[in-house]
């Protein structure tokens, strides 16, 4: 391994397991889209990605940028790889790049959720295949009735389909994180673009152990809610995780 010390402030845990790296490549959707990699680190995944497609990489650590530019000098010259040095969230406007792409990355865990939500809203992003904390992957992939089901699962189901590819133990990384990780895939068929709907979801799941009616009553007229619940045949005692994604869209149309 290169003599690089992982920096905690960037949430660096370098994926080194060859089997996991190969499975990520195998799970990539088959298409002509460009690849965006966020947080390439030491370039272990990058090495596999540039063998199959051209890659646009974003790395915030200036030391790692220099390492990557040296390590992949040939790929950079042939335009198989382009490395952007800086904060990807600052560079990300409505679209991260000006062509269709798939996000494939071992994401920095401390900003993983923000990055995924940005990608779900980006019209140029078509698929998301990422490594994150297991708990985060479960939230994005959860369906109604499951303990992890919440606003992230509903947002994801509203724009496409998601499932976990594999769980990954700490020993696959250097240094090993203190938590288990997972690779999951989101295949988009539209983009998240309704802030009011997501605002309703935040209110609905703010206190998940309380009833949905009680949570929503904090921000919405109780009489309007009662009328909507009656029309949709929701009970007053139903809890946030017990409704489906389609149920939430039906409710939204009634109360907004």
C-alpha cells in the first residue's frame, strides 16, 4: 500500500479488497454513460473503472490528487480519466457534468447521504452504485413495514428502484472502519424535484414512534388531515413506517 495516512476529516477508509472491487464492476448497469467517481482515494476502484469506461473523478484531498495524477498519468493523457481537485458539493450545481453519467464510488461516509440526494436530483445522473455505511444503504433501500423505512426510502422509490448488492465487512478497508458497509444500486427513472413533498416526509418521520396523525398535526391543519385520512381509509393510529410510498403521494395531494 502507498504510504498515505488516512485523514479522519475526509472520512477516508480505502477499499482494498479485490473481490469487492470486482463485484462493484460486475454490478454496474450496462450502458454508454460516463462514470463519475467521488472520493477515488488511492485509486483502487478507479483502476478498475478506467478499464471499462471513461471516468470523471472528484477528490477533495489535494495530497491524494497529486498521487492520482501521478498514478494515472497515461489515462489522463488519453482522456480516459479526468480528475477534479476540490469539494464536489461546491462544484455541484443542477448537474455535476454536462452529459449522462452513472455515479460509481466508495463514498466518503460523512457526506454520503448528501451526495446521494444530490445525485437523485441531478437530471444527468442515471444510476447510482455506491459503497456507504450499511445503515445508510438500508434506509435508502427500505420498503414500507421495515424498521429502517423512512423519508430516504420514499424519496428513492419515488425516482426509481433500489437494492443492496452486498454487505462489506470492516476488514475490506484500510484503515478498517468501526461499522459494516454495503454496496447498493439505485436505477433512476426520474429525478427528485418536489421540496414540498420531502418537507412533508421530514415532518411525518420526525418522531417515528408517534402516530402519523400526531406528527403531521404539528405543521398541517388537523381537520384537513382528518378528512384526508378518512378518504384514504388511514386509521388514526397508523405510524409513519406503515404507509407505502404511493400512500404518501396520495396523502400529499390531499393536504398540500
